[in-house]
C-alpha cells in the first residue's frame, strides 16, 4: 500500500494550474463556498480541531494564531502569505505555487473572509519569477469568475490579493522581516513584541502563514477539523509535504500523512527517496533546511511527526530531508551550512553577525590537520550556546542547530584535527 | 495599536533574581532591574533613543526559558521571574563582548574615547583578560570632511544609535545602515561624503556614539600653535552652554556653573584675551529684536525664525530653501562676535586685526562648519579662525594639568566680556525667545516684561508656545528644539497653517546644552545644565540685553543704531537656496 497521501497536493500536475474551471473540476472552491456559510468562529474552530501546525518551519498552532487575531478589534486586518521559500533543500511551496496556485488563493480568500480583510499579500521568493507571473494570472482568472474581487460569491465580501516579489534575502522568510520588505523597507527583522497579530503589515493586525498552511485550509474546511486530524498525528493533523534532495536516489516533493511514516520510509521507500544514490551508505540526513537538525542512521526509525521528531532531538522544520552519503565530511558539510548563514545574516545583531563568522573560522581550522586547539573546540561550544540563546531572530537562533546536533553524532570527526600538543600546552 | 498599549496606571509584580518588585505596566526589564539595584550591562541601548536590541549584551532569562530576552526592549509582565545573574548568562554576555572586541581595533590608549568609551567600560566590568577569538583586520582609515566630524568606521560597533538620532530624532537621514552580515555598516547613501548629503553637522551622532566611531574633528593643535606664536594675539569667546557643561569633564556636579573657573583656565592656557559670546548674544537680541519690530511694522516676512543655531540653518537651507525668507538675517552670536573682534575691538584697543587669532569655545560641531562659511569674513578676515567644542577645551585643560576644581574664579576681560542674564539663557531651548521678549516687550510697551521669567517657553519639550500681549497686539511665539520638531513647524509654515509671529528653533534636542560637542550625557543631564543656566540668569545683576553697558557702548561708539549700515555689513547675513553644499564647494 502506498505510504503517500495526496491531500494538499491533490490535483497538482493534473490540471492547468491557471484554469479556474480545471480547479473546480478537482474539487476547488467547494471549501470557500462552505466557509462563507459559516461564522468566523466556526471556521477557526475547525482549524483548531485540525491541530494544524505552521508548515513554514516554526510549527506554531495555526488555530491559536487565527483565534488571537480574531479577538483584536483594530481594522483593517491583512492576510500575508509567506511564500519566500528560502530554506536550502526546500521546494515544496514551489509545487503548490506552480501547480496549484488556486488552492493557495482559495485558502487565503477563506482567511480574508474569516478576518474581514480587504487585502491579502503573497510574498514570493524573488527567484520564482515565472511563478510570480503565473500567480498574477491565476488571481486575474479567479477575479473573472468572482472568486476574488468585489462581492465574492454574491456574499458582499470584497477581497483582493497582491503579489510581492522578494529580492533574494533568506532573512525575509522571517515573518517580521518579510513585512518590512513588503512595506518597501529593508528586510531586517523587527523587535518583538509587539507581535505581528497586533502590529503587523503597515502597523495593522496581520495574519502571516506559510503557503502549505494556507493551502491546507480548504481541506480542513471541507473535510472538517476532526477528519483532518485523523489523517495525521493526534498532536498535529493532516499531511506534510517533504522534499528529498542530496544523495537521495530520487529527489522531489512527496506528501505523507503525519505520524504514519518513518524517516526510513521517506528515504528508502521506492515511491519516495528510493534509497541512497549509487547504493552508497547513508552517513546522515539534514531535516528542515539549513536551520534544522542533523540525524544519524540510528534515528531512521523515528516516526515523521512533529512530536516524535522533537522527542528524538530532530524536527520537521520546512519539510526538507537532505540525504548525505558516507563520502561526505561532516566538517566540510557544516562549513557549507555556516557559509550560507554568513551570507544570509542581516548583520544587525552581534551573536549572528559575528558568531557565524567565528564559527566558520573554527570549522576551517578543524578541516586542516593539527590546525585547531582545544580552545577552538570550547569556543565552538560557547558560540553555539550564545547564538542559540541570544540572537535577535530565528535566523541566528537556529544557525547553529545543525552544528550542535552534528557535534553529538560525530564528535570524533570534530576532534580528529585538533592538535594534541597544543591541547597539552594549553 | 492602541489596543495593546501599556497602561502605566496599572502595576505589574515580578521578581528580579528572586527580589520582588512592583513597577508600572510598560516598564522594561532593564528599568525594573535598576529599581532593585541591578544594573544590567547595555551597549546599544540609550535612554533618549528608540529600542534596537541589537548588541544583545543585556540578555536575561525569563521563567527559565532557553531563549534569553533583551532586557532593554522587553516589558515586564505579571509574575515573570527574571534572572539577570547566573554563570550561564555571564558566559553568554562575555562571549558577546568578546565577539564585539574581536571585530574592534585594540588601540584604546590612542583612541579619542579612551576612558570615555562604553565598550571599554564593559570590558572593565566583565574583567575581560583576553579575547580568544581571532582578531579581525580592522585598519580602515578615518574619514574626515569639512573639518567638522570624523567617522572612523573601523571602530563602529553597529549599535545603530547614530542612525536612530539622525533619522528619527533629527529627521535628517544623512546616515543609515547598509548591506548585510559581515558587510553590514553605518554609512551615507552611496558612500558619499557628508558634505554631499543632507548632513547638517549637528554632531548628535557623535554625542550618542558609545565608542570612537564618530567624533568631533579635534583642532586643539591649531590653537596651541597660535598661542605659542608670539606674533599672534589670541582671543577667545565662550558660548553660554559651555559654562554649565565643562564641569562634567572634571567631576563637578552636573549643571554646575563654572564661568569663573573657565575664564581662569583659558587665561592659564595662554589666551591673550578671554571674552564672552554672551556679550554678542546681547548684541544679537538688539539686532534680532529690532528686526522683528521692523518686520511687524513694515509688513516683512512672518513668522520670523531665529538664526543662532548653525545646524538649524544648514537644515533650513537643505530642506526648506523656499522658506529662507523667514530666517532672521542676524548672524549667530559666534559670528557677530567674530566680526566685531576683528573690527570694533582692534579700533578701540589698537590691535592689528591681521594678527588676531579668533577662537571660540562652543557646545556645537556645526559651529566649526559655520565659521568656515566663506561669507563669514565681514571683517576682511575669516571672522572666527578656530572653533573648539567643550570636549576639546577640556582636553586642553587636562593637557595643561590644571586642577580645574580648585581654580580661582576670575571675570571675563572688559569691552567684549560683560553680559546679562538674557544672554546666558541662550544656551537652552526657549532662552533666545525669552531674552528677545524681555527686550522687545520693553521697547514696545516702555515697561519691563513682568514677570521677567517666561516660564511658558522654558523646559525641554519639543514644542512650546505662548501668546504675548504687546500693547494690545497679541503675538504668538513658538519654540522648537530638535530638528524633527523643526520639520513639523516648517511643514506647517509651508502649508500655511502656522499662526505664530516669532519662532525660536534650536537644532539639538534641549538646545545648546545638548549640543553635539558637549561632554557625553543624556536628557537628564541636559535638564541639569538648563537649571544651571537659569540659575546663572537669576544671579546676574543685569538680566536684559539692552541694559548691557558694554553693548550700549558698542552702539554709541561704533555701530550707531541696531539695523544700521555698519550692523548690516557686519552682523547680518544671507542664505543660499543651493544649500550648504554651495558654501562648501565655492568656498574652500
């Protein structure tokens, strides 16, 4: 029996992504029609029952986020979709944006209805240029069919969606930096509190959700929260789009039910990864993007759910699974990760700006026989602690996660190049 | 936003390191900790600026959470247990400090901020013995333009204070942060020189910089050279706000009046004559007061705006060239003094003006720029040769080894040294307005202003207004300090909604007591300096500019009447719609 579960991605690749009638043909816009007959509280009640956890990486409960925003009296409210998919190894939002844009648009429109918003924004990764054009076309087509624009479905509800292009900065995937960038400001994160639900886009109450989260909303509304929850794990309903890459025999996006598939399944199942390329041995896998944890073959039987992965010291993150074979040096791999964060740090806080730089310098020494000392290892440890606990935003707080998890798994490789004489002298 | 605005009438109970404390809602963890005697270290935080929370040195633990919070930017909440001191927190803060220092030149002994550096103070507080991270190559050379400000960006710790004060407090936007990660820096648009952008040289960036990254261009060597030259007749003038701030550099109480000690110190440093800018401030009142009356009588451009503050003049030229006609044509007291010390003074003292070196001691960095403006040569020479800030004068006194605290008090030299209470309050926001009204009121009504203390224009609120009854004519006057407040006023004039007749504008928040060249401090210290100036006013025997006997003599013996031909030539100026760049580029 197939371990895959097409729910959010249902219809992807089978229809003309820009055609509203094609989308309706695969069940599209049934959820919106149902939602406009419900009260906002009822819709949010279903999202809460579904136990939908934010699919961008932070896994914040969407129902709580929606409920918080509903109780804020200020208007106008804005709906913002975070489509700045920038985590390396992550390309699942691209699947929805490119092949099922109307499902996302439907999800955003339901949110717009729930919060009485007049406008939604999709902040799309700058590199997805072609997709941005398609999204604009899909929005136009939805307007022609009265699923967007004025008096939607004759219910007196007006809502429009705007496309904003990112400009290549990974940090703009951080929600407050994303809002700054949307406003035309430099994409650096804001001080929180105030939370974005209270003071968000243009200082107004704002919902910011990931593409996959918003695209899960139609299924939740249509099937009901209870049914959605049953599909997945008791703590987190529904499915997850996972992205296999690296030394995986097969690469691509696969949709699996949460809590019913192991990491081993994801990497080795013939319908998904199909094992390690060229029959090599697995050395480690990197979950959830560059900011996520690294796991070892010993952890392959961990069930892929938010709860089980967290208990194992791992995490879902964005859904990325980067497979690395036995030929890879962990130090060289981590140098790549750290280089990425040096490139992408916004630079404003000390632990992230200076910490990543110093981390890289130490990793460089660790990759040369005899170059590093015990002092370098102790500095490495305190940099990890400091960056994780004291950085301004999620970028710096998670930049050393891969390193920290790898340290526990591959301590011998870290210590291999440390000069024994220097250690003795120190 | 209002929905979640903290309500200070509500109390919040919490503990700091186990000590219970109750504070109003909206209090930061940093402030709450101070209430129980815990001073959490800070670097980017500044009491007068917006929260940025970027240095992260103030991190604390809340309710045992793994992620630490910046104490400077997080408000307390009911029941929170804050830990500010633990081995874990100490280790993290120390790592952050080491990270900053590994990217910072280690030349403290020769740095202008040696012993006045907030980063150095942290290193002392942390008992740092070594920096175990490799040192970055930080050898960029400082950038100097127009002899006013120096930007030594190799020393920048990227705290963002200067950007906040330039953008938000002054609304000038000459500097900003650019690029990201390792390339993140404070710079000007397209790395242009300050002279090519909107910078007004207020020096507020230098006043808030915690380290030696932006500072005044030290020109004390020029003054030492002049003093050492037996052919030079070196005269000095001292601005009102200097006398209540100089003591900060020598451990005197904040706001202490040091006029007499300062005069003694200047003499001991070797100045030939020690004069007072307060004297020419009284002259300014006579010229400006009469100019206002003339505009009122002859239908000149109103509202008329004061022109003493050169940062403000630069700002007006750059941002409001269409409204330059509202500026009083009076030169600033510094430049009036400069013009008279090389004309009037030589005439009555038989000194060759070519041999005079005219030095001024100012709370201000923009004054350095003002003195260089090419039109400031009415005497036939550059009217003011060298401008030193209060901080630079303190450096000279320290170099000379003078024990400032025990110096005897001496008066200024006569002829250009007598002054009034009206002049001394020029140094704080509202002072020029009050001084002008003391004279204008009396000229119009033939009666002294009563009471002489015009409380409505005192204090450091950004905008103040009062209506004065001039013999039945109600005149609304407005006082603004800080350039974002100036911008507000100017926008209202441009929009035709300003109903004031006379406006005082000072560039720096609080006026000259908060000038960019003053000893480092904050708004609390500025208020203490303000109190010092009003006390000095009260203590002076004469409190109205038109009663200054040396000013009366000046008009009788030399100028004739205010706004007369000689005054016009020496004491009044004109402004350029081309902005300050016009002066800088065509001048030197």
